[in-house]
C-alpha cells in the first residue's frame, strides 16, 4: 500500500503545482501511520502456554 500510494503520489509531487504537492504530502502522512499500525499490530511475544504438572514433573 505504501508503494502504491508513493507511486501514485510521485506524479503529483513531480508537478510544480504547490497545492497538489501539499495535498499529496498530507495524504501520505494520513496513510503512513495506518500502514505502520497494521504492520506492527501482530508483533509481540508469543502467548504463554500453561505449565502442566503431569507432563513435566
């Protein structure tokens, strides 16, 4: 999603119209945090398994 938004926004940024550049930059900063949140949401330590006395000791 980040690559798609950058490649679509790159054409706008290359143009010299300042209002389009501001719009593309604002769109990037609105999209980028959601990409990072969705990418890192599942990271963390694995869930602990319950310790079973009958199997280990």
